C-alpha cells in the first residue's frame, strides 16, 4: 500500500532545500543556511551546555549501573578539590 505521492522530508537549518530554480531564491537559501551554520558553530555557550548535559546524562547512567563506584568517584573528586584549595591557600599564605 505505498502511495506515489512524495512525502516532504524536513530540511535541517544548515542545508539548502533541493529544487530551487530561481537564482535569487537559491542565493537567499544558501545565505540563510550559511548564517545558520555559522550560528551553530560559533554559539559556544550552547555547545558547552549540550556537552554538560551529555556529561550529566552519562554520570547518571554510570551511577545507576555502579552506585558504589560512583560514590567512591564523588568522594575522590571532593577530596581532590579540597586538596587543591588547601594547597592554593597554603601557597598563597606563605
């Protein structure tokens, strides 16, 4: 039961749709796609936010699989941070 009608496929913001015949419309679409690509590439805060979200999701999955090891990692990280602060405060006070 397949139909002969073409189903429109969504085009990403950073791509130029196919089938544009008018050179002006094609140039506009290319410019719009290029500006969207630059925005995606240059938007560092959003890229960092996405990476942080991915890291948090990974940490949550890890803690569900190995709760004891996750607790040990958290304690080790806290101890390392405390030691770093202590070392900085000690070197600063001398």
